[in-house]
């Protein structure tokens, strides 16, 4: 029985990853954020969402993903590489003019 539930959960996750428009519940599952916290984020205008009929909340999967991936923390090895480039060239990076 446990194996069946695990496989069903995997199938649900695969189907969820194929949808572009997510319901509120699907958005909570997709982000891993609790429903009450996600509601606070939507009511505060912090996370992008849609309310086509004024009540139901929907999310665009790509927008949620972009929102989740904001404020990237640069790993130490990248910082070290940038510092080495700056020391060697006197510039912040190869692509900067």
C-alpha cells in the first residue's frame, strides 16, 4: 500500500510539472510553502498571482519558479574566481567594459 501511495504521489508531481496555470493548492505544493503563508504572500502582493473571478487564486508556474529563484546567493568558489579575475585584470569580470 505504501508503494502505491508513493507511485501515485510521483504521478501527481509529474502531472503538476506539466501544467502552466496552477491552482492555489497546486501552487502551495509546487513551492513547498504552507497554504497560510502563501496566502499571506499573495494578499501582501509579494508573490505574482492571478484572480480572474476575484476570488480564486491562480499562479503561472514559470512566474512562481522565477520568484522562487530570486536573490541568488553567490557560492564562495565563484566569488574567489571573480576576485582572481579582478586581481589579474584590474576589472570586475571578462564581460564588463
